[in-house]
């Protein structure tokens, strides 16, 4: 059975790049969101059991999405994919419940490694 996967990023190019980096053998049903509000709606609709989340987005940023997911009690597994690689950003997203943090642009080997580390692949 395919895992509902949400790719939430305001950049169409980044969304495509993340999709192309997904392991071929990983059974996922992909939904895309252009900003945090769309992303939260998708999570509430059950389309984001697994989420790849950007931090810098219009309307609602990744931090806001993480806060709402935690506040509303959703069980989404969230991996942040961002170019903001400052240690403060990483520690903040981890404190808000992100599973991990991957530097953008995502590398397919790194993504597979992270997924395997957490038993998701």
C-alpha cells in the first residue's frame, strides 16, 4: 500500500527535484503543496502521513506548519528539506517535531540513507 507523501515547497523546481530524488522502489502517493496553508490542508485531509517540508514559504512557513501539526496532534512524519542550514534552524525544527533535516538541493543517496535510517524504506 502506498504511503501518502506530501512535498511542500513554494518552488515548483524544488518540488520536482525532490520527487525525482525519491527512491524508485518506494511506494508513495504524492501530493504537492505550494505553501504551508496548502500543506496543512493536505495533512488534515490525510495526504501527508510523510511530509517533505521547506522552511521558507509564503502564507505559512515550515516552522508554522510544524507548530500547527504538533498543536493539532497529527501523526505526520516530517523531514525538513531546506537551504537554511544554520544550526539554530536545525535545532528549532527538531524541537518542533521534525524527524530530520536535509540540506537543499536534496541528494537521492542522502534521502535514501535518511529513509533507511528511520525504517521508512
